[in-house]
C-alpha cells in the first residue's frame, strides 16, 4: 500500500480484513506516506449511554418474589384495548382448544379461568402440556395443548399490540427464593405494601427486557418499598463490587451509589435489631449462595 487508501477499521476490529492489507497500511502509517503524512484525528469512542431514568405510575400485575414482579403502566390505553379484544376473541371462539403451532417462543391464545389470553410458550412439558407466560399479566401456567391453546388472530399479535405487562426487579435489593421462609415473607411483604395500589416507579435502567427500579407509595414517600423490605430484614444490599457494576449501567451512577448507601443503613439497623434473616446473627459468605 502506497498510503493512497485505508482499510475499514470495523473490518480490522472484527478480524475480517486480510492480513496483507493491514500490514501494508501499518507500514504506510509508520512511513507517513501520502494520506498518512497528515496527522490523523483520533476518533473518541463513546461509551453507550444508559437509558435516561424514567418515572412512571404503575400497578403490579404479578408478583414472582420479594423483588421480582410484573407491572402495568397506569393510563396505558393498550391495556384496555387488549382486554376488550381478548374478551371479543373469547366470545367469537368459545373455550375449545384448536390446533396450533406449538413452538417455544410462539405467542398464542391460552385458556385461563374460562377466558382466552395472549401467552408465550416458554417450555414443552410432559403429557402434551406446555408452560406459558401470559404476556399481558406476567403469570405463568402449565396447560394442556389440545384443550387450552389455539392460534391467535393476526391483529392481536405482539407486532400490533406489544405486551402490556412489564417485567421488573427492585434495584439494589436482594431477596431469598420463595422456597425459603424469609424469601416467602419478602414476597408477602411486597404484596401487602404494593398490591392494588398506584405506585411511583423510578426506572434506573433496563436490561434484557427487565426494568430495575424503586417503588414508592405516594401516601408514604419517606422511603421506597425497596428500603422497607431491607429494613425488615427480608432483603439485603449487594456487595460493593456489584453496586459499582450497577452504577455503571445507570445514567447517574452517583445516585445509584447514594441509594445503596441509604439501603445499607437500613440493612445495618435490621442486622443490629436481629430482624428477619438477621435473627440468628450475621450472614456469612456461605449464606450469600442462598440468594
């Protein structure tokens, strides 16, 4: 190469550029031939920006654990649209199943409590049954293929009406599995303080379709529901290394660290008073694996 052209940097980065061309370009650069005789401006690589933090009013539609749930955005007109459409679908089709493409990831109509709802097939099970996720509510169920599934009308596809239930997790709040007594208590507390209420949600970031947020009851905004669960000894704050990793995903990393510090104070108070999981003393490294 005589320094009269250059190799696409993206092809170099991806290892797609021929080695002979890369070597020739490197040599021309070193010798400052032709275009390389002019000082090249270095492009600053911008780190991908996190989604701006968002505040919305929500209502929970499904609780999976003390920190994992699905919610509806208050005022989302699509909620009524899909509810009315599925009622009409039930009226027109009755409640009998019909042959359909049973493929994992496929969105179909699934029968629940005498009505059809949109559902995604998540797993094939034994005895001609499948596990489905009701995408507009967030609940899971195992149903019989022949009697509880049927094809969904094209106008009800997710490309026309996206799922109205949003998946979320309480940010910086780790709880135990619901198979554990304290994990079950955390889920019950979330239900007691959040179910059936319009809550303020502050979404700090989203990843792989899940939002990480704080929930606050407008009638008592002195502390978030996240902090309430930690203060009761039913949740804990991630280790500092995890907090640092999370803060990099948030548009305002310092705010995430301040939030973690606030939760840590609530955790220390729960530990001192031997509340919840701290009843028998400190939680060691071995206990971390239970979360």
